[in-house]
């Protein structure tokens, strides 16, 4: 007798829903997640649909399958498993679609006029007979061109989006892919998707690899293994390394790619033969380097050798006479260590000045510049970021530029006009905040220094190393390749600051001494245990307590600095809480690349944009959002910058930022959450860097044990770099 068939409950058929998209409440371009409000036949009220769509605009038609749910807060909603977005076919839909800001040059007013003039044929007119657009009142030649080119771009972009989305990847980079490859985009991507990781900013190996898998490139294909080797080294460069021991690289690539070692070894050899990577040793261990970083480090060594030869162009200056003169002129009293530093500076071609807060680096640099300028020495001053350059300018009274501006970057290609063939015209170059300067930028700067020019490197070597690869300042100091002045004595005036005292205690591995109850101070610790409590306390301090007690502007005077980006107490989480508390998003806000931007939001530029003359780390404020032109305008220290909506991945909210991003900046008031959630990042130099960003007041919020972990914890591991080894080998 055969067994009875098991009782299988048939899967219920999914519910279906279709309607006109009245409003896009939320759409995340990275993953397609959307919340739509639909006008559905037979329903009196608008229906909320939750699902995923690569791209969607009001006026389009959505058809979906899924289930009805009742949300406690939002009521009845349709949770879609599948959403299909179609072009609108009703006049109302077409007008809403065109008026949504999807096409540059068409807003609600012109959408209405176009539909009135051409009805349902408006799309055909734009595409096939664009000259007819000028029949519409207010549309001249310029706007007609803008509309037709915007429409053409949208059409191709949408095809690319559908292609990418069909291959299971994010669609937010479609505009950049189109700008880079034009109409060949799909062909290029299909032939070698790994080119995306090299050519398109914001698309990494993982995204390219996802496309590759979808279009049928085998996991163990040589093209994937070779791209993976460069990816592994790029990941290491993101951690500050210029190369890796070969065995480490192989194991990292195996882990990242999940393919056998033998294939990786062959791929490394092929990359070596093509010159993409370079083989050498690190402390006698066989290693592999990305060729551009390896060559940049070699170049730095040759520049240092070139620049340290000979005597300064200003000839001999009697320091014994110059020091009393400058003390009188600036009405200061120099410490013995500062006087010795001036002796060195007046007689050296290359010099490093390093030390923590309150030790007189600024006074020393001012004294040197005052003496040399009295001797008609032409000096140029620079720093890695706009904020650091501004601080240097304020402290010296002289013009200071960012390194990029000093080297006269060409916005079209990012190349520098100042180089070995067209060097900087000066007798002395002062480079401040050297700890922030990575290997590629140090190389570009030193190549542009003439052989007769003297260079003074100024920085705090105990701060975090550069975000980019290498540890240039540390290597210059440790190598002995040039004289080094280490200022350690904290001056009386600075010693009264608990910020300064705490920074030095932390740097020595000591838990900072905290003010007693009711004691006035410029450094406080506010205890809070759970991540939620820490985040709430930070918001309360920024929004209410600190502005009330110290008469502060919560947005312009206070900067929250977080050890990391992720987690509830990370920069991203606290940013959202502070935006909600200080400048809540509304109907006129726009959502792009995971952030909602509103007028008056505090924002940070997160990459160098030479074209717009705005740089990584610059902080500004949103001043205008134009939905019709699809543009956002922000002001950075009176410099007005306009972004197309598709470029807004260059901006992030900046009510809170990471300590790494704050390097080179100072803020009136700094608030730092410290939580064991951040244990991976709790290093002494991280907390030290964060604390030294505050001028008037620093408040730490969180767990004392987390601060103790940072203070006692081991420092950041030394980076894999050849520069120090080469510099130590340079003959005296």
C-alpha cells in the first residue's frame, strides 16, 4: 500500500496592485528601496506601496505583486515583492511625470504647458520633433536644447539602470557610467565589468564583480583573479599600506575572491609582468606594491636627497642676534628648545618641527618667518586642507594655500601645473599639518620644489597618520634624513587648559584627570552607558545644554566627532538624530545617496572636486534646493558651489563626522561619543587627535572603560611602506 501524500498547503496567490504614482515619499538610489503613494482605481485614499524599483518618478504607473499589511504607525500598506514601473499613459500621469524634475528644464509649470500643447504625443515631440517645443510659451532655444539633451540622457541612463538592476546591482552610479562611456556603456560593461572599478569613482571591485558573475564570467577566470589582486592591494592602501608581504597578499586575495591560491599566484605574476604591481622586500620579506605608490615613495627619496644638498639661499644669518630681535618685535619670550630650533631653521635646507598642543609650534614658525622675511626671503605657506590652510593663515598673518591650490591643479584632469618643469617660486616652503599628507601628495609637492628652496615640515607626529597610504611625517622623523625639532615643553598659558593637559596625559598612556563636581573647565566627561543613552545625551548636549550654558550656536559652533561611521553612536547614526533635532527634513527636502538634504543643513565635501574648487573635508551649509533644475547649492566659507542632484554623493551631512575626517581642522566646541561599540577603533592617537580639535571646549560622552581602552590600547599598527627603509639608507 503506497504512503499517503503529505499534507501540503498550497501557497496563496500574491495580491496584486496597480496605480498612478502620485508621490515618491522615499527612494534609496543605492538599493532601490522605495515608499510610493499610489492613486488606485476604486480606492478613495492614496495607497502606500513599499518595495524596490531601480528608478521611479511621480506620474509613472506602478504594478506590483505582494501582500497587504497593517502597520501600527502608518496603517494599511501594500508590501510588494515585485514592482514594475511603466511610463505614464494618462495626461495627468504624463504631466506629473514631466513635472517631477526628472528632466532638466521641465518643472511643474512647463510640464503643464507641454501637455496642454501636445497631449499624449509629448514624448514623441521631445524625441522626434524637438523643434516644435518652441511652440510652447516660454520655451526658447536654450531651454529646448536643455529639455532634449536631458531627455536623451534620461533614456540612456534608464537603459543602463535597467541593465545594472537586471544584473542585481546598485543603480545609483548609472549617471557616472553614462558620462564615462557614453552610449557604449552597456557594451563596455558587458565586455569587461572590472573596468568599472578602475574608471568610475564610487564603483568598487565588489560591484563590478557582482555584474561579472551575472553576465557569466567564471569565479576562477584569470580576468577576475588579476582584478582581485589589484583590489586586495587597493583595500590595503585604504588601510594606509603601500604594499603587502606576498604571502599576506595571497591569503587576502584568496579570502576576498574565494578561489585557489595557485590561481592567485599566477595572477600576481601576470600583474608583475604587466607592471601593474612591483615586487620588492619589506624588512627582507618578499612583498608586492601597487606600482604608482611604489614609484611615488622612490620619488620622495630622490627629492629629499636633491633638496637637502647645499645651503639655504638666504646665506648666513647670525641667530644670536636674530633671536633677541624677534623676541622684542613679537613681544615674546622663547624657550631654550625654540631658540635651538631657530638656529637649525636658519642654517638647514630641510627641517621637521613636531610637537603636541600648547608646545609653541605656532610661535616658533612665526618667529622663523619674521626673521627670514626681514631678510627679504620669499616664503610660501601651505597645508593639506582648506581649513588647515585658513588656520595657518590666521596664525601667521600671511597667505596660506591648500597644497592643491599651491600646485595649481588643473580642474579638467586633476593634474598639477607646478611640477619639476615649472617649480614653485620661493626661497622657503612651510608645510603645516604634515601628519595628514599621504605618499602621492607628498611626492607631487616635493617634485614642485626647486633645488635651492628650503622646506620646513610642521606637524604633530602623535596624531592619526594620513587617511591615504603611507606615514610620511613619521618616516621623515625616524629616518634621520634631516634635522628634527621635537617640542615637548607645554607653555604656562597652555598648561592652564585641561584640553591641553588631557591630550598630553592621553598621549602618555594616562587616563586624563577630570574636573571635580561644579569645577569650571574646558574639558568634561559626561557618563552614559548604553549606546541609546550615549546618542541621546550627545543630542541633548548639542541642541540644548551646551548652547544654553555657553551661549553657542548648536550648528556652527559645535562639532560632534565620532571614532567611526557605523553604529548608533557612529557619525551616520548621530548625524540623523542631530538633523532631526536641529533641522528636520520636510516637503522641500531631497533624498539622494542615503541622505536627506534640506536648506540650512550642515554638510561636508568628501572628495576633491577641482572643477568646483571644493575639497575633501570642507564644511558648508545648504543654501538652496531647486527641484525644477535638479540642483542643490551650498556655501563653503562664502564660496558658493552648485551640485546637480546626481553629484550629491560628494556630500554628506556633517552635524557629526569621524575623527579621521576632522584632521587639520579646529572647532570652537567638540563633543566625542566614546563607547565600547567602537572597540575596533579605540586607539590612543584617535582620541588624542579628536581632543586636540577643540579650541574652547571638549566634552566626552559615554563609558569611562571605553576611554580607558583607548588610552591603554596599543597604537595603530605600523603601515607597510618602503619609504622609511629607503630614507634610513640615504648616506649622510
